[in-house]
C-alpha cells in the first residue's frame, strides 16, 4: 500500500486499483478532516498491532523500548504479555490464561498505549494525520502524545505508573454499576443509599449512567434500581 501511494499520482477525483482489485486508492476533490479517538482499558486483545511488529523495524524498536521500560518497573516484558505464541497453545484454556494476564490493569494499560502508538505511527507513515485527537479514559493520555505533548517514552512510563497505581486498589471491595436511566433517576436512587459511599461516576449518554463506590453500596443501589 505504501509503495502504491508513492508511485501512483492521483489527481483530485481520480481512483486507482491494484491488479487483484483488493486495494483501491482515491483522492477527493476536497481534503477530508480526520480525527483520531484513542481507546481506554477494556479494548485489549492478544497480538494487537502484531502485524505491524512482524513487518516493520520501527515497530519492533518501539516494542523493544516498551520491554526496557518493563524492566525499569520490575514487571514481565510487555512483548511476552502481548504476543504469546498463540499458534502453539496447548488448548483454549491456555489462550484464556494469556488473555487474563494481558487484562490485568498493570499490563493492559501500557499494552493498549503501545498498540495505539504503533497504529498512530503507521497511519503517519501513510500520510494520514489528524486535525483533532481525543481519547476515552486511558486514551486521553495517548491523545496528548498524538498532539505532541510528550513522546513515546513518557506515554509508556505514564501508562506503567497508572496501571500499577490502579492495581493497588484492586484488593479493595469496590465496584461499578451501569444503569439505563436518566441522571435525575440515578441521583434520586443515590439519595436513598443509607450506608457507605457511592457516587455518579460517568454520564455515558442521556439514558446511560455509571455509578461507582463501595461494593455493599453498589449492591444496595442495584437492588433499588431493580425494584
């Protein structure tokens, strides 16, 4: 694809396809405005951005940087967590175990940031740059990186520290609850919580609210909502 972009001069409104008709290139008459939205925790999957690591030296160098930082933070190499030998897995249970390890907060956060960096750099290699960037939760840090606020090393260090800090809280009995209701409805329910701490944590949509707090308070909120 990159070689096609370099060798095929496209005039505005023109289209080009390769011989196998698998790749189509086009140039609009007006340059589009592109925005990037970076994901947060929960978007992790095994071998994410692996195709880039297999094909490009610059991608492998970024993974090596992440592994060096793994040593700095005293954790397992990120490349081993993200890219286990899935084709050599004994069974589905082993693949599930690898995914659970990747999904640990301390691993997932730097892994997601690394995958985002890899795809961001790849799109840049193709000449695709955003006019605006944003991110969900952890992705906000990647958006700052994409906007030029800091480099890859700073982003990955931040992700390692953030992941480890959040992992220290996982032993406590906290929970979150998603409710399909309005803000007025959830605030009315929250006023009825008699013990512990719980609060409105996120407004995802006009009728989709998220509460966060101590486990027993969340359980009480769930019972009230069901009633």
